C-alpha cells in the first residue's frame, strides 16, 4: 500500500471512530475543549470570597475528580479565604494573564514580519488559557504538595499556556528559535516530542519560558508554557485527548496501537507536505532568477 493509500486508511479510520465510539465525543469537544484550549481569561475580581470562612469540609474529595466541570469551586475558594490568600491569588493570576499578553504580542510581531519576508504566515492559530483554581489545586495535589501561593510559584510552570498551531514542522523550530533568541526571554525547559515522540504517538515542541511583565512599581518574570504543533499534530492530539477519557473501552490496547499507528501516518503526512512546499518554493526561486 502506497503513502496516499495509508492516508486514505487514516481518514476512513477516524471517520469510522467518530461514528462508532460515541457521539458524546463531539459534545465533549464543544463543551470541554473550549474550556481547556481556547482563549480563556478568568476575571478573579468577580469571585465572592467574603462569605467563605470557617473550616474546609470535603476538600479531600477533590483528589478523586479530574474534570474541572465536575469540581465545585467553593472548596478551593474556602481554602484561599481560610489562608487569607484571596487577594494574593488574584494578583498572581493577574500577573500570569499579563505574561500571556506579552508572549502573544511577541508571537504576533514575529508573524507580521515573517509573513512579509516569506510571503506566508508561519502559524495558523494561537490558543491561550490560564488554569482555573480547581485545576491548579488538582495539579498541586498530584505532586503531593499543599495548595498555597508559595507552592504555585515553586512547583507549577504551566499556569499560563499558549499553543501555537503551525502549518509545517520547520516553521515550529524557526518560530521557537526566534522567540527563544529574544533578549528578555529565558528558556527554562525544552522538550522536543517531535524528535522523540511520546509512547502514545504524541508529538509537539514544549518550551517553558520566563518573560518579564512591567507593573507600576516593579518588573517581574513569569513562567509561560508554549506548545508548538502542526495542524495535523493538533488534530491527532485533540481526538486522542477525548478518547483517552472514555471509560470501559473494550480492546483498549488495540485502540492505543491504532492511535500510535495514526500518529505515525500523520507525521509522514507532515513531512510530505513540507517537501511539497519546498519544491514549490524552489520552483518560484528558479522562475524569479530566470
């Protein structure tokens, strides 16, 4: 079977999977994916903490919950009120929001410059999010540490997250390098899951960076996680994210193998599309030099 035969098989597989697994996957995509991936800036100033005093009851029950939509925010809000960290938490989230704006601006500037230089946009879309208080609590508990302002700063680096969706693999590395080379950006961590994919087949380039924000009386450096993916990588990751939360799936190992196989096919497609683009670019150069 040739390359395009594999691509046709991949299309048929995902079409079949979307029809057979459960129509609820589509509902999840509308209800939850928007919450976790799209631009989401929370207005913490609207939270009413004044009435939340006294002991914390049932907070441990949060340990067994995964989905943000299933968690009542009252328990987390009570923890902040009891610890007298309500204002500090709001200020911290405001700083992360500002950090997102700084990185978004840097990416927008790069996009404008590179689109003029190369006659095409280096990325197709940007998705941004700030973790909710319940998500932050859950992440800290999974690390075995208490929920506090200090532990948020010390143990978490993905409170603010940006996902950059690119057309081609080489655009990912070019954009990441341009961003990392800016003199006010510090790269704290780099994980290349494109060069070395996860066992599941997941591919993406992850950077943890520090970016300065300028407040009225100080300059502070805030951490932001930046993920770079191609359109195809994002397509696969979005569906895989939905499918892995389905419970009581028969032949789980077979489905995992199918997803890994599909990820490898998508990687071949990414590379093939990049080769086609390079041929087109070379052809245009030849014509211009003629």
